[in-house]
């Protein structure tokens, strides 16, 4: 299949590109390299260093004529979205509309879209199923959800199919430990360097950590399955920051020095996403345990020292 991956030079996108190539797909990548890196793009994929909001998206679609677009490119920094909601909306909403308009022009059949647990906000109950109310508490959460609705509209108006994948907390090799990246990337990076880690609040806040290779596999399955569906991609397991650190110490044999800091305002206390629908409509289930995944990230961090 001819597949275009936006954000293919980023953390999750580059793993998707790798898996698509392994399965014999023809892959092109659009990425403005703002947080992504050229060296993340596997050989065999064609990289177009183009911004989502640019008119040049049309040129790329005209040249590549993809059958499916896997749309990962986004501004992903929740705090930046709070500081500058217009910037967040320009990239995540206007950029996505620009992509969809040209997708329609060039006969794209389907869009697989990276949405987020952020659309649910502070969950009313855990684990969160897909029909949980949308209570996003950040401009980022809102912009991710708005694009989901545009996908419905484009399906109704123009027959472009979609699958929305709402990711829980994704972790794995190549996640940036220095940016806003996840706690797994930050902690493993610091453990590998022998640096202390900071826990905000009492460390009992929970998240649902899903391995990037499993997320890539969900995208691969969504090429042909889950049409018109919104699907959580998660392990459906709550893990506290304290538990996470314990697993890391057990797996790596490194004892962390912990600095405690006050709870960050607006931080969600509990989060985990139900994944029954992913099992049903995609035939997907997570395959990498947290301990195995952490071992892989730690090996990657060690090798990059
Ligand atoms: N990492 C997570 O835990 C997580 C959780 C839920 C959802 N998501 C979603 O998954 C997707 C991928 O996230 P990631 O963690 O790999 O982040 P990332 O920053 O590594 O990847 C995003 C990519 O998009 C590119 N990009 C950003 N703005 C662009 C623009 N205007 N034009 C073209 N390219 C642009 C970046 O250069 C980068 O390569 C995002 O849509 C994000 O919202 C991630």
C-alpha cells in the first residue's frame, strides 16, 4: 500500500514507518523536523521536510498519491498549548485541515489519526472507555478532539474513511527525555546517567503506559481495519509513579536518588484507558510488558551515552 506518515521523523511516527517498511508498504514521510530528526526516518522512506500548514503539502500529495495517511504530526506539548493556544490550534487544527483538504483532492481512501487520552481530561472513573465524556482540560486536548470531529465530517461529506487511535502514555526508544517527553524517558535517561529523579506530589498519581512498538502495530492494523471507529490504545493498567520507579530500579539494578517536589497544578490524579474495543475492532492487544519495555528503553539510553 502507498502510505504517507506525517510526523514520521518523530518518536512514534518513526516506529510506525519502520514497521510499515518491514511489511512491504511504500512509505513517504512529511515532517517539519521541529521535534523530529532526519536520522529517525528509516532508510527506504522518502522524507519531505514540509510544514503541515504549508501549501507545499499539495505538492507532496500530488507526487506521492498515498492510499492511506497515518497522521502523527502535531505540536504535542501540553504546557505550550496553555501558553499559546493559537499556536497549538494553528498546527494541530489548521494543519490537519490543510492535510485533509489535499487528501480529498488526491483521492486518499483513509486517514489513521493519533489522538490522545488528553481528550478525556480528568476521568470520572477509571479505566476510561471511548464513550467517556470529552472533558479536555488543555488546549492540546481540545485541538486533538476537534480533528476527530473533522474526520467524521470528511467521511460524511467526501467518503474518506478514518480510524482514530486515542493513545495512553506512549513510551519507548527515541522518546525525547529532555523535552516534555514522558516520565519513562526522563527517568531512564537520568538513571542511565546516574542523576537524581524528581517526583511531583506523593508519586501515587497513575498513568497507563503503552509500548511504542505496540502502538505502531495498532497503526498497521488500522490500515485495513476499524473504519469509522474511535479506539483507545492502552494497556488498561494503572501504574503509579512510585511503582514505575520501583520497576525501573528492579529492571536496571540502579538505585535512584529521589527529589520530591510539590504536585504540579492541573496534573491528573488517575488515568488508564480501557482497551476492549481495540481487541474487538482491530484484533489488537498490547504484547510488551512494562518491565520488558523499560529494559529496551534503558538499553537504548545506555547505548546513546
Ligand atoms: N507520546 C505520547 O505519549 C502520546 C500520547 C498521546 C498522543 N500522542 C500523539 O502522537 C503523535 C506523535 O507524538 P510523538 O510523541 O511521537 O511526538 P514527536 O514530537 O516525537 O512527533 C511529532 C512529529 O511531528 C512533527 N511536527 C510537529 N509539528 C509539525 C508541523 N507543523 N508540520 C510537520 N511536522 C510537524 C515533529 O517534527 C515530530 O517529528 C502526536 O500526534 C501526539 O499528539 C502522543
